[in-house]
C-alpha cells in the first residue's frame, strides 16, 4: 500500500514537471501579460530567469520588447507617430532621426539608452558570429527572421537618433553643435563636433567644409564624453564603435530584408537606398575603410580599433558619416 502511494506521488510529480521548452513558453505567456500592464522589469526578470533561448525567435522578440519597454520605447507609437518624421534624403536623414520623441538624451550611457541597446542586441546577437540578417534568416527562416529584422530596425533607428542627439549636441531642430553650453551633458563650452579629430584625412575633409560647423580643430570642440585623453580613450572607442555598429546593422537589415508594402512603414524603402549610397560613398572615398564599415559586431569593432591605423579609419568614417551627415 505504502509503495503504491509513493509510486502514485512520483507519477504525479513527473506528470506535473515541465520541460525546458514548456517553461520558456509559460514565461513568454506571462511576460506578455506583464508587458500589457507595462510591468517591464517583471517581464525581463521572468524571461531572463528561464535562461536565454537563442533557438526560440518568439522568446527573443518578447525579451527585446521587455527591455525596450523599460527604455520607454513602444513599437505602436513608433509606427503611429515617429516613422513619419524620418526624412529619407541624404541631407536630412540624420537630422530627422534626432527629432524623434525618444531621441533626447542628457547623459552618456543612461539607463534608458542601455536598455534600448540591450533590446537591440538581444535580436542581433543570436550566435557567435557577426550579426547578419542573412544569418538570422538561415537560422529562423524568412518569416521569423523578417519579424526580428523589422523589430531591430525600428529600435536601431530610434537608438541612432539618441546617439546623434547626444553626441552631435543638437538643438530642437536637429542642428549639430547648436545645443547650449552648461546644459544637460555639455560643459562650459558647447561641442560642435562629435570628437576632436587628430587623423590627417579627417582634418583635410573637415577643413574643406565637409563637416559643416565642425571645420577647424584648432577652435572646434568634440563632445566631452568622446574624449581622446587617457584614460577616457578606451571608453570613447567603445562608444564610437557603438554608434558605428548601430548604423552598420541598420544598413545590413535594410539591404537584406523586404519591407512590407504598407504606408505605415513610411519612407523606409527610400532610407534603404540612402544608407546604401552612404556606405558606398565611404568605401569609395577610401577603400581601407571597408573593413570597419562592413563590421556589425561591437566586439570585433573594439578589437579592430585597438590598432592605431583602424582607429584612424574610425575617425575618418565619423567625419564622412556623422559630421557630413549631420550638418
């Protein structure tokens, strides 16, 4: 009798035990409930608690949404009010991104900035190689990889806006260097360049007016949180790579995804044409820039720019991409 009771209990316990996949599915369901109530941190804790499932695209999409939720980002709001603000023209694309509602940043690596970056990284870094829309499609199939790509694209465009707004020191209209000194992140002197360039090609390009208000490093100032002085240089390289990797991943997604034929996607098809042209112009200006502009991995970028010649290339890319792109 006692043995039969023990056996019955064991059968009951075994039947009630969930497989790892079932635990993930249950966590996803509960996390979606949390997110519907804006309980972002609870959703994050629950999903991270079962362990990241890199083979489950739905888990990754919900986890990314949870981090984005905590960053204040909402995809429905992005589609309804933000996407229409994006101007696809080469002259105005970057400026328009700084005018997105979430672009305003007042501190380097703020909690909301880092949360949105984590949301993007959850979708991009699904294996050990460089992030790639092609690789995601091979792993998850065209439909799910397409969903992940669009989700990452919207978040990345928002994050680029934050990056440009902060390090470009823009005003409300997106004009570079027009932010007021001693306000928010700025010191006593407002910056009008992303960095204080030391690289020869960059100095020639900027001196010829290629960077608009950033044109004379004898008098111009780079952003105080992108200082080349020791020991800040290590952090500066990391932040510079972060900005570039946002752009290279946007380019990779737009070049390898078919956007739905819907007016709700605004001008993103033309954005794809613009960013591809920007990339081509950079590699045409100097083919040695190809390695960095083709890199989509933050780790790989940081490894590359530890080398003096590649850090010089990073400076030149910043001059050609950000200084020229944000007049």
